[in-house]
DNA sequence: GGGCGGTTATA
DNA sequence: GTATAACCGCCCG
């Protein structure tokens, strides 16, 4: 055993014990044999057994009760799976292995015989014994090899055979899972740096069911039905039409909402009972399914009816999928993902599997366990209906059960319930429309920019190599580190969290004042970022059918209540640098239309004014002053007209710092001043704006006593670390406590504005569309004929989305492209 | 291919 | 000092 492997064994054993998993260590026998013995013993006692291993030898143990689980692909192999993979039955695996040999296990095998030949022989002759009885029928060199190996094959078979009859001193009870030793496990995971597992560990289920040894069968047997006949479907449709609300889910061909097609749909009306209607499964021997188009036509009135209420998990996706088949989903009453998010936005994930575990204590069938994952993953249409049905029907059933639990919890918090019903639920359809609308992209312009940037990047690369005196990969921080700090001996100004000398932007900027190479690296980094992330990537993400870019907005990701955007992220399109801004020129309006960009001016500071009710701040906004200038005048004690650009810049940093819950340290870094100086600025600020000081103190206090903070509309953000002993954790929670009400209230307000704008657009059928949201900005594509009227309406709707004690000012720009509209 | 670290784009 | 998403390099199995 290599030394670096040897040292891992003991920590691994400790981890396993702390996890409550029984650990068996038995000298003098093969681990495979121990596994085999226990598996057989459990199977004989009537259990279903799953052996988790990548070892193909174990395939010889597979039978009706024993399966192999491959944790790399999250798939399980049964008898049919063994035949599919090896071409022989489980009971032939020993002979199969003996024939092909295995260098790792020192099984010699027959020369020139590989998997194909072995499977072919065994199919024909059944066993090695019978094969040898007919050995003279095998022609050629390979036949000679076989006949020469007769004696060796006896040994090979012994070596390949897993001993299942060892006398082991273990009872099945010894295999039961024990309780997790949370304290010990936390200690080990921290010490070993398993940060992701630490997070998982902290998300203990709300419902603590007695530990289910996977050996014990579940008592509740759900009634899941595959709907294959018209009669079955009619019965279900009738029930759905009568139901006050039903759970609904789709299975599709793709995760890409614009191209996904329906493979099947599932429904549930009562707990424990659900139907899966397969519609487009496609594999050899697939049974006859109901016709997809006809069935969807039959379902259309129900799905489009606002009176028939639906609930689901992430219904925005199902809404898109149905739209791909010409159905406009209406009557969205509940979404378990959003209920979970509103109840606790700091939970890291709101997917159904985790929710089921947390709220119901149920382990659901994982998607990957029916489709596999990675390269081996198959589409849902390729999944046999017998396997698809329990998975898909369970989705609808569990969603329904989750819904009941979540509603019960939401009903205990009037404000959260209102936020959920009146804001998040109606927003689903609005976001779906924005996503579907998409944005038009000038790909020719980006192609030109790409060529120009390529030249510049190559030149910068050459320049940097010259300065370094050797070629190196400018994209590798590790190599840059070596060049700057090892070879050129530049001073180390900052270290990464891992203790390596940092090469990030702030460091290179500082170094660039005295040395040439850091500047070249900075320029290279900024240009290659623009090229790879935006200029080259965006054109590839244009939808083939619509010719537009369709982002995904995530409604249950950001803890503060903000949306996030991905694939592509349209909320971080460059604007600050000259070259970056050019990318915005490629976001265009079609002929006859203009882009209208409307953003809230200083919304978070205005919210701070409102929440703190500070007289000075309220006055600044009510009088329509330049707030940074006003702050500068107050803090630096000069007349407003004497405020220089430099003073204004400092005041702006202070204002932003306040929103982020700053410390003097952070402000000092931002402004390049000493900590003492920064502290005097902050002291002066709080002296001039005492209401703000008071608000910050009381917010921190409130967070400490109740464990969460709220936005103006009652959205909650929990702060479990607010009373932590660890100062870093506690201070971080304090900064979040300060920031979340402001960032979150801004998010609530723009969501309200989005509902209002959508209401206006859909009710008037105006020739205008909402196409993007960037936290404090909404972008519209508006027909020139209705431009002026639309601008006025947008301004009115956004300004009145909330009533604060200061005006909500909206700045609006218009242009043929997004850059011009700013 | 997956996970993670380092870095950088936005509000 | 807040909140995100995504890229590349590197390491691992």
C-alpha cells in the first residue's frame, strides 16, 4: 500500500463510525468475501440487498434479491443489467472472469480471450466445463490457447469465485445503521476540510423518523398507476375536474425549457395515490401509449382554466414545457419550491428530494437512479415505463404531501403567507413570460468584437511572455504566482484563503504602479474574461427557433429575495469598462422597436432612509438632492457647492459601505486610507445621521433576539450565526442583518413592479414586452408607435410599486440597443 | 467528468 | 463590508 494511501485509512474509519455506519474489519479473509457472505445471508433472511461497489467480480452475486449499485453513475444493476453489460448471466460471471483473466486480481485467463470471446463461448456452451468438453471444436490459435489453459482454468475459477460460506461472527442486527455522532462528525469534517458535507450535516431533517435501516421495508405502500388506456385516463380526468386542487408534474426530454418536449405527465389528488401518463417513451419493446397530441388536447381546457387550481414543484418549468405544446398553464395556486423558499430562504436547496427528506422524512427516488448520470445518462423517453412510473408518480404524490405540510407552516405566518400568495406565486407566470420573450442579440457585432479581441489578447500574451522572459499560461494563477513571486521576487501584498500569494485584481493594481508585468496580466485577464464569458459564449446561446437569448430566472436561490439569472446570466453583462460596454451594444431591439431601460435611482439608500426615518436622509431625498454630494457635505463639513469629485467619491463609498454593514477596515481598504481615518468618517456620518445609527443598532439587536431580520414586506431572513461564539461568523451574520432588509426590500419592490407591469402589458395587449430584470432595472422592448405612452406608464407603475416616506425615482433611457438605453 | 480554488462580471 | 453566476486551471479517480 502506498504511504499516502495508508494514512487515509484511519481517518476514513473514524468518519464511517461517526456517520453511524457499522464498520466491519476482519483479518485473514478477502473483503469481497465478507461482502458476499453478508449479502447472501441477508437475502436468505428475505431482505432486498444493494451492494455498493464498482467491482465487476461482484456481478456473480446478483439475483432477484441482490443488486449492484454503481456510485459513479448512480445506477443499479439487476440480473437483466448484468446480462446487458457482460453478455452473460450472473451465474456465468465466474467462468467469464476465469476466461478473460484479471491482471489486478492476478487471474491468468486464456491468452487472446477478451470479453467478446468469453461471452460468445459461454452463450454457446453455458459453462467452462461444457466448453472444455467441446474444446476441440474451437479452431485456430485461440483454440490452442484454450486447450493449453485447461489446468490453469481450474485455478482461475477459484480465484474469481467469491467465498460466500465463511463463518463470520456477525448477525444481521450488527449491520443496522446507528445514530449519527453529530459532534464528532462535525469535528472530523471540519478538520478534514469537507465543507460541502458540513453544510449537508447542518441541514438535519425536520421530521425525525426512526432510522430506517435500508433493510426494513416501508410500511406505506403507495398506489402508483401507469395510465395506458383511454378508460384509465377518463377516470383520472374526471377526478381532476372535480378536485379543488391537484398536483401536477411533467417529464420531459430536456432541462432546456425552450426545447423540452413532454415525455409524460403525472397527477395526484389524494396522498399516496398518483398516476403517470407516459406519452412519448421510446425504446425497443415499448408498450402502446396514449397519443400525446390527443391527450394534451383533452387536458388543455383543464390546464388552461384559471378556476381549476394546480400545485407543483417549480411550476415555471412545467409552464414552459406546456407552452412548447401550445398550452398556457393557468390556475397556478401553489408551488412547493416557493413555499419552502418563503419559509426559509437560507436553506441551500429547495429541490423536491431535499424537501421530502426535510419535511416528510421520506427518501424519494432520485432522477439519476432511473436515468443514470454523466456520459451514460439516458433521456427520460428511454426509461422503461415500469421504472418511470414509480418515479414520476411519486413526484406528483410527494409534491402534494409537501404542499400540505408547507401550507400548514405558512398559515402560521400571515405576512409570509401573503408574500407567497400575492407576490411569489403570481410572479411565476410573469417570469415565464419574460424568459420566453427573450432578448435579440446582434451576433455579427459580437463576431467582429471577438476577432478584434483575439488580436489584442495575443499581443498582450506575447508582451507578458517577453516581460517574464519565458512563456507561461496567463490563465493559470498558479503559474502567475510562480513568475511574480518566485522568479521576479515581487512583494507579496495579500494571500489567498489557502495561504498562497494572491494575484487578484487589487494586488496586481498595486504592483502595476511599480512593475510592468502585473499591468499586462490585468489587461489580459479583463479582455479574456469578456471574450470567453460574453462575446464568444452569448452567440452560442441564441435559441435556434426564436433567434433570441432566453435566460433562466431563479426565484428560490438568493437568500435576500432577489432573483438570480443563469444560462446565460443576464444580470452581470459588463457596463463599467469601455470594452465591456460595447457588449451591451449587441443587445438590440428589432426593427420598429426600441429598448427601454428603467432603473430605480438609489433604491437601497432610499429604503435605508425610509426604514431608519433619519431626518437628514429623508430631507436629502425629498428635496431631490444628489445624495452622495449631500453626504459629502455633511461628513466632510463643507458647503455642498464646495464638494469636489474626490469628496463625492468618498461619500459614495461610505453610503455603499453602510448598505453592506461595513467596518472601518473595509472602508479603509476601499478608499485607500488608514483605518483610523475611516473610523473618523464613520463616526462623523453617524453624528450627522443619528437616525441611521439608531436603525443599525436596533436591527442588530432585533436580529440577536429573534434570530431573523425582515424586509418591509415581511420577508424573513434567518441568521443562525448571529449569536455565534466565533467572532468572524457572528460579524458576518451582523453584516447580513444590516444588508438583507435593504437588499430584500428592493427585491420585493421590483417584484411588485414586475407584477404591475405584466398586468398592464397583458391586459392592454400593448405592443411591448418585458424582457429583462437586473435587480434594480427592468428592460422592455417597445414598439416605436407606443413608445411615449409606454415610458410614462412604466415610470408610473415602477414609482408606485411601494409607498415609502421618500419618492421612488425611476430613471428611464431609450435606444436601439441596451448601451444606448443607459 | 466532477469538484474545488482563484478570479472577475454585475447590482 | 452585501448578493449572485461563470470561466479556467488543476487535481483526482
